[in-house]
C-alpha cells in the first residue's frame, strides 16, 4: 500500500489500515501517526468513525463518487478531442506528401 504524503488526502484503505494498526497496539499511536503523516487527533477521529460506522465510515459518498466520475469523464473527453485533432492534422500532412 502506498502511503499518503503530507499533502495528499489519504484513501479509505489507508485510513482503515491506520485504524487497524492503532487498535492492534503493536506500535505506539504516535509512531503510526508519524509514519503516516497524520496527527494523533486525526487518527483518533478515524478510530471513532470506524467504531461507530465500521469500514463504511471511510467510503466516499455517492456525490463524491459522481464528482470523481464527472472529472474523469471531462479529462478523457479532452484527451480524445486532442488526439482526434492530432490525428486529423497528421492525415492532412501525409495526404499532401
């Protein structure tokens, strides 16, 4: 599993793994937090969310998932448009040669 950097938002899987590590108490919570670039307050919040809602506490909402799909679709449409334009330009270039 790839760790989140201080500027990245941790994935649901990363949150779940941190919670399991904290609950298993094989390492000090402070060491886990340092390794994962999160504050002890954040880790405690994740543990509380997990104990209240189980693993579902970390799943994205359907609105977030839709926003992510919309952003990906926008990106892919732009990529296709760009590639189509490049393809047309190459066709014109080589049909003239």
